[in-house]
C-alpha cells in the first residue's frame, strides 16, 4: 500500500487506563488497550514519574488507544438480574468469571447492562451495549473509574499531582509534579492536538479523541494544596454499529487539499506536527476525491486490490485528519457521519 502518513509520528502522550481499585478484576483492558481492574496506581509519565505512578499519560505512540470492539460478551439475565457472563469469540463462548464484588444493572428498555465494582479507593463501572448486528452479543462502550477520596498524597507519603496554566478559563499548559523528602520534580505534559479542556471552579476536565475512543479525565484541586488530583477517568468507545466503515481517528495523518469545482483534488500537502506543509506528488495508482463537503477519500490501487483512507475537516481552513481506513474503495459515509455525531462538538471542531 502506497499510502504514507502525512505527518511525523511525534509520539504524543496518550492516556492509558490506570489499574485502580482493589477488587477482583478480570482484566477487561487486555482487550481494550487499557490496564484491567485490580491494584495499581498507573504506569506514570516517562521515566521521571514512573516511580510514583502516573495519571495515565503513557507517552506512547499510536497504540496508546486501541479501537474498541474486539471483545464481545454474552449475558444470562434472569428476572432482570445477571446470573452468568460469557466471552464470545464468533460461534464460541467461554464462561467469564464474575468478581464477587460486582453488581449489575439491566436497562429493560435499551438492554444496556452496567457492571459496577466497588473497591476501597475507587468505584469502577463498565457499560455493555447490545451489538447492533448480532442478537445476544454485547460490546463495551464505556469504562469509568471514580476515586473515592481524590488526593495528591500517595500511600507512601509522597506528593503527586498536576498543575495547570490557566488563562481566564482556558488551559494553556499542564504539568505533572512529584515530591518526596528532599526530592521534587515536575514535567510538562505533552498534549494531543485533539485535547479539549474545560474549567469549572476548582475542577478541570480534559477530553482527548484518538482512534474510536474519547478519554475523559476529571481533576479537582486538592484540599490544602495548589495541585490537582485525578477525581475520575473514563473511556468512551464509539462502535461502528451497522456501518461497514469504522471510525479510527489518526491525528498523525493530516493534509491540506486543493479541491476543484467537480470535487477533484488538484494538490495535496502533508501537514507535520509543527504545522509545516510539504507538497506531495503521487503516482497514478493513488487518487484523491472529495466525496462530500469536508470529506476527502484517498484510494490506493495495486493490481486488483485497493485500499482507502478517509480524511475529514472539522472546521474550514483547518487541515484534514484521517478518520477511517480500510480495504476496497467503498466508504460507508453515512455510517461514518453517524459515528462522528457521537463525538462532542468541541472535539470534532479540533479535527
């Protein structure tokens, strides 16, 4: 395939799930690109913060987020109560262990099942939504951890929190801070271009979009401290449903397109992480076409095989960002638009 990501993979900080709580987990995150339930305080931000446990900013590359949907589940519901749970692999089902501290709520109208695990330091919830195409099969659409007593003091007595540079109601910077005894350090958090902050009183909410996942971290200013502690983190997975094209946002792949009156693309410019543009030339086997206002499809043909990449422009004048890719040359644009509609408007505007 001749498609090349237009911008450099500059290693933005992604947000992996922390393994909070002390209940029996089943490691749901192994299928989600996240850590599962159980003891642990996160994997830290870089080597500097690793010893203290981080806030889930793993500093990794594209695989910081995984496209959800690989894991499928089945439930036995009796008189409105979950009595058994299975992991589903196509036509094969295997019994799934239900932790003793897990409770379930079944929505009789939508069929959505919410699992809650309550630990001594946090409450975790997992939302299972019925698969749009397969009866009796569920997929995880959200995982949330809410901390019982958010604090910047660790069990070992160290101080560990984040600080924000706030101009009015706008967050312009974020730092992770640790101190223990005579040691203290701070590190600026490198943020994705698809990160949105909101400030309300002593609470800062951070939302990031990558792949088909929206990561939401809520920080609250700790009592008696100028630092913020994480109050909750959530991962919301946008599933394709009946769409044959799945959302998969890749902020590393951005371009500017010059589009003619008939929708033909007459020029392609790569847009790097720092905004530098480079005009590209492609062979005849690589074509670009506007398929709808704000959407450009790249098609790469090799013999009888073809692949596509779909780009989207959230605001006029902004670069186009890769939002989907796949085999063949047919894009389910209606399905993609339905998935984009599930993203908060503030995040889609950043695309």
